[in-house]
C-alpha cells in the first residue's frame, strides 16, 4: 500500500514538473513573439544636382560665318570677306569673375598676310553678376550682361556700327563658361550697304573653346 502510494505521489510530482516546464516554455515563446518588434526605417535618398560639364554642353563644333562688305569706317582701305572663318588659333582669358576675353584667329602664329583676321570678344557682367550662361547683347551697357565684338584686320578694326532706325546689332549667346572653357553662338548683323560707316557686317555661328 505504501509502495502504491509512493508511486502515485511520484507520478503526480513528475506530471506537475512536466506541466510547469511546458507552460514556462510556451509562455516564454509567447513573450518572445510579443516582445519582438520590427523597426522599419524609411531612408530618403538625397540626390545632389550635378551641374552640366563642358563636355555635356559644348557639343557643337566651331562653325563661324563672317561677312564684311561695303564697310570703310576707320580703315586704311576697304576689304571684303564673305564666307567661313576658319579658326587656326584661339585664346580664352578670364580677367575677373565678371570679365573675360576670347580671341579667334584665322592664321597660325608667325604668319603675316593681308588676309589675317581676328575675332575679338569681350564678355562683361555687372550689377553683382558674374560670368554665366546668358545672352550678351552687343554693347548694351545697361544690361547685366553685354559683349563687345570686333573684327581686326590689317586694314583696321571693324565694328558693328548702328544708326537710328536700324534693328539692334544682336547678341553673343554663352552656353557654358568657366576659367578654362567657353562655348556659344554669335548672332550679330548690321546691314546698311549704302552707308559705309555701317556697311554689311555679319558674324554668325557656333564657337567652342
């Protein structure tokens, strides 16, 4: 009888231990599930805007047309040019953050002929502006951006002269500019062939330095 009682007590004790252990394990598992949280972090990507480079913008080759006819103002003698201006040499100089010079030559260094021509361009910014892509009207000193342009020949300097009633001379369009490079377009013309102070002077086309 004692032996039976002992076996019953032992069995009951063992069952209780097993039950308690299972409960703790289940509880721990439950707590683990409840205690685990998933943190989702929304990362916003900041994309910096990259400024266009010279290679991105200045894709057009230099292709310049020059016409000088019926122009005599301040020349030792008249001369005529009507056709392409082939650039053999060029020079780009940034003088300040608001002033720069571009010189284009249709002859190699050392050559001295009666056909030597230079295109001289001076870009200017004012009123706190610095050189930047923009339209640079011909000698419009009231504008924030303006350009001076001359054709220099052995006979003298050619200007885009203007008289009352004529259209404006035009612009130099700058598409890209930095200390090493510049590119854009010439869009300049005056046409008064009966007035030799003005004549017919045209400078059109793209340039790329």
